[in-house]
C-alpha cells in the first residue's frame, strides 16, 4: 500500500459522521485558530450527501459556535463528487480514486487551493491554502470516522 488510500466512490466513503479538528493559521499576522466538532454526511434531496459541520471555533482566544453546510453531488465520472455551497453555487470537484486530489476555488481576488488526502478507511485530511490581497491562510482539517 502506498502513501494514499484509493477511494473508488467518494460518496460511499464519506457517508456517516466524522470528528473534525481544524487549525487555521494567518500567515500575515501569525494568528492561529482552532475548530473542533463533528461533520455529518447524510442523504440529500438532490441524490448526494448533505455535509453539515458543527462545533466551536476559537480565534484569538475567543471560542464561538460555528457551523457550515455543503452539498456533495454525484460527479462525472462516476465515483467523483461535485461540491456545492448550501445555496447551490459551485465550490470544487473531488476525485479520490488515487487517494489524493488537488483543486482550486477562486473567491473574489483570492484563490483557495485545496489538497485532499486519504490515509485509510477512517481518516482523511484537507489542506486549504488561501492566498490573495485579502487573505493569506492555511487551513488544515483532519477527519476521523466516528464509530
């Protein structure tokens, strides 16, 4: 087995609940934050999975409740995913057939570059590098399947 764990069907792999730990580093200011919580991938009306994340985000020592919702729709080719924001706007593609995927999402003048890696059947990671005139961030998220 190599460094990455191949996932032939992203939706089947993600279904269920995951513990989430995220670090956020602002490379300009040096500030660091942390999110801890749960992400649940459950059935959506559109035929994919509804991603709902809830937890606590601590920034500059101040903890706040945080949540977000995304939609993971079947992609083309089969086994891949088309990730959308809750309002249906496109976010990024996701193909984990090799166990690793790199994708981009332009947001105004900033660019989000995401790298997704799968370690095994119960652990995966995303690292988003956000660069541009408004942001200079690294967001690293580790997911562990809840049993």
